[in-house]
C-alpha cells in the first residue's frame, strides 16, 4: 500500500468515509483516526497500533454541540471546562451514549472526548458527518509522533494517507480529566497544566492513572518508550561515550560529546514539551546504547513532561561487581547518582577489602546519604527491590566477582530481566555497559 503524505483535507475525508484509517495532525501529537461510529474501522486502528482492546480511544469532535448530536449528556463541570479550554488539548471523561460503539470505550461506562484546535483537523471534522476515534499514531508503547515524518517512519505501507499539518504545536498529549464520586481526577497530565484546570474547577485534582490494567511495580507498563533504554532523572547526566545525553537546559560546562541534546535552550517547559518526542526519536536513531535524560522540575507543564519521561524510562539497576578501593567506589556511586545499594554478597570481603565489609561499607554509604540493605538470598531480592524502587530512582546492586563470595550473576541477571528490569553494568574504569544475559561473563576484565 502506498502511503500518501498531503494536506488535502478532501482526500482524508473521502478515505475516512470509506472506512479507512488515516493519520491526522492535532495540536498535541499525530493521531491514527477512524470513523468513531464504524466499529470495523475502529478495530483496524487497534490492529495497526497493536493495542490491546482493553485500552479505550479518545473521540474527537468539532465542538461541544457535536456531543449533543451523539446523545452525550455533558455534566456541568465539563461544560465549564469546555467553555474555557475547547477547542484545545483537554480530554474529558463523560458518560457514554448508546451511539458510541463499545469497542471505542473498551466497554467502560465513560467516553473520552476532545475538540482539537488544529485548523486542518477542524476543517476535516467539518467535512465528515461523524466523530473521529484516534489514539496517538505510534505502535503501542512507543514514542508518540509529532511530525508527519515520524508517522511515516512507523506506518508507511500500512495506512493510505497522512494528513500533513506540519509539526505539532504542543508536542505532548492532551490532559485527561474526569469525575469520580464527587472528586475531580487527573488521569493524565498533559498540554493543559493542572493549575489552569484547578482554577476553573475551584478544587484540587486528584491524581490517578487511567490505565485499568493492574500492575505490580516490577511490571510497570511502559509507554512512550524508545527502542533503547532511557534513564531519566539525572541531576547531571554522566558523560558516557555510549549514550545520547539529553539536558533540560544548556549545561554550564557542556561536555565535549557528539550526541548532546538540549530540550529547551531558553529554559521554558513549552519549548521542552514541543521538542521532547522529536529529541527522543533522534536519540533512538543515534549509534548509542542508551539515552540519559536530565530531571525536570515537576511544576506547570513540567508535570506532564516529567510524567512522559518517567513512563518512557527503563527500570534500570546499576550492577557493581568489582572490588574497588573506597575512593574509586565513592566516585562511581556519585557519578551514577546512586541513592540506595542492595548488597547481594553472601559473604563480605572483609580480609582483602576491609572497607567493603558490611559494617564499614554501610557506615561510609550513610555518610554519603546512600541507603544500604543486605539480601544475599537470591530468591528473596524481588520484594526489597520493589520497595526500594518506590523510593529511589538510582539503585545499585552490589555483587562480587571473587570466587568465595560470588553471586550467581548469570541467574540473577536472567531473573531480573524477566521481571522487566534493565541491568547496567558499571565497569571499574567508570563506564556503563548494557548487561545482556546471553553475553558470557567469562573473559571479561575484572
Ligand atoms: O492529545 C491526545 O490526546 C492524542 C491526540 C491524537 O488527540 N491522543 C492520545 O490518545 O493521546 P491515546 O490513545 O494515545 O491516549 C488516550 C488515553 C489512554 O491512556 C486511554 O486509556 C485513555 O486515554 N482513555 C481513553 N478513553 C477512555 C475512557 N473511556 N476511560 C478511561 N480512559 C480512557
Ligand atoms: Mg498514546
């Protein structure tokens, strides 16, 4: 199938009317659209995205009047928000009507609706007599597209048409809000900052994930994820030759690094949001093994950018398995901004390395502000890890290579990888390596 990229609204309208799936521009991200009232067309969207049918779609309408035509009754709080923020990047969860096929809402009692502001999409919605069900135009779990080229890279040959509306203004999905038992809930932070909504509602928004899929911390569902591990939350991303580095604002002393990115040269959240997905996709294309992203402040629009990066991030664990002099170890702990250390050694190496014996090690770490825990039983490490992860972003696993104290490293790595963790080996010279189960450990430098 040929994929046409064009700004011809008529052509997009004709294809949609014929039950086809078409990529559409919005002011947030590109969407993969179908006639929301045509169940078979909506099914195609799920198939193309490889999205589970349990994850509902947003219905895009021209304006609030279009909702009345669909038999959707809009509660007063939603009317207030629509008056202020529509057309725009705000999605509201309102009671579903019979006219909305249940495949769109995944059988849930509410439907997500939004009136997009992009002029080309508004023109398209005027041309077709139905609303558009559209998720972001990326394969399930991957980084959202903000340009026609991004969509093309994902879906060329699979969809007939990409409506070219240029790069997206906000670059970040809509904010999703709803009401539950008299409380207003923020299901997804997005392009409309929470503070602006709270001002209209006159109430604080409660935070809750819109995902109905239950999950344990070890299997946190990843979204917006690039194809290589992204590690988010650095104060200063370490200058790793095998990584792409992403700063929020320009560093005072920029490292001499070939793959250095700055989200916002001017230090504004709007700019960082608009460039976020494009930057991640660029990093993905670079010849690097991982992406290290500096932490953003969590206020205003920063909340939504922070949320996406957190979800895109791998569940990384830093693996230390070399006996080191204290100064060298402390240097590495600082470089990788380690906050907690889980000691997996069955015996501690007190004779040759007295500073690595449990007591002294714990004391030194405490002085550095690093939490210490000991768990030498391999079959018991998952629950302490989950607990530590709730509190600490950078966790080190402490192993030993020496024969007498060996951790069953191969087994450990396989077990943690099957739980969804990404292991990064910290080499003694201060470099990060992606640890692969399949790679043999023998013959490695110690
Ligand atoms: O900015 C946006 O909202 C973009 C553009 C294309 O409009 N769309 C978008 O769609 O981000 P998507 O499918 O990638 O994310 C929609 C989110 C999902 O997390 C879904 O679970 C939630 O909205 N959602 C949709 N309908 C829902 C419903 N009826 N109840 C609860 N959550 C719902
Ligand atoms: Mg999406």
